[in-house]
């Protein structure tokens, strides 16, 4: 890649760097995740800092450095003005973007992941019934992100016998990432760790998550008990791929479990 390039980006994290600078972690359309320093961005009159806030899409100019890149310019592409005025939206997006930061590696570009993050911002801005759907959207984002990273769960065939499964009651194995039919689950018993019973409605929703975009789920009524089961299953699956608890997780659950 050239020593200087432009790309659209989303801010995942910002940290103080020396006296007047900041270190930004960005997920970009062209270069994937990267870190770059914005000189003077902690000064109150910094124009660049205003374009590098969370929940914006920003066109940035990156100057490659020997040890660390520098932000040479920024221009706001899309400002989602209403997002930071909702506690639920802030909790949702903070959780999802921290998850994106934790699960992705540097210099591994994937435009699908960037588009997924942009889609989440769009649907969050447009959704007027957000309290009821924010929690579910976080889980949908988690599963879609894992799938794009190569960890898509097997939801069509049994992991053991490879038999095609309909919508009958099965088990979800979080450590192996997929479903196990009742016969194989009974045969293997305690050999299968991380196993959760999967009801027909939950399996159907999980399959729909793989096939539909976010907006499709806003038009569906999903029973509270199904959402609760989805939370348990996807959370267990996530924990298998994370090194520890997310910093934003406690706040996320505090907001949505009140």
C-alpha cells in the first residue's frame, strides 16, 4: 500500500498519547483495523478531533510510519446525530464496536466487516422502537461478525453424524460451533462440553440471522423467551472466542436488564 492513502473509517477506540496527541484505533474500508496518531487532537480547537468521534463515518488520510501510522487529515462522511442521545444506543454500539476491536486483527482488511458496522449505525439511527430491539441487535451483530471472521456456526447438519437437521429439538455445542442431534448427544454424553438445548423457535431464528440483514428482524415479532435463549447461546459461543469479558459488557447488561 502507498505511503499515504485515503479510506473511510469508524473509530473503535481513542486514547491519550503524550501531551497533546491521541492514538486512534480505526476500522477502515480499505485497510481493515489500524492504529494511527492524530497530532494535537487533544487541543480544544483541533478540527481533526471533531471528525474522529465515535459513531461517525469519516474519510481519513493515513500516512504510513516506520513504527506507527499518522492521521494526516480527516473529513466527516456521515454524522449519526441522534445516537449519543439514547442510553440504549450508546450501550449497544459501545458493546458492538469493542467486540469488533477484540475479535479482529490488524492489517486484515475485510470490506464486509466494515459494511456490517455501517449497517449497524444506519439501523440504529433509523430505529424508533429501539428499546425493544437493541439487545437483540447486539446479539445479531455478534453472530454475523463471528461468521464473517470464519466462525460461522453449523446450523444445518449435525456436527457428529452429518445428518441434515430439520427444526426438531437439537443441542448447540459452543466449543465446536454448531448443532448436535439428540441421538449423537445421548451417545456421547459428557464428552460434549459447552452444550445447550436448542428449541425449534430458537434454531429457526439462528438460521434467519445467518440469512437476513438487520432490518429484516425489526419487522418480526420474536418472543421474549426466544430472545433470552438466544442471549445465552450466543453469549456462550462468544466467550469461547474471547480472551475475557469486554469492558462495556457490565454497562450493556445494566442498561438492558433494568
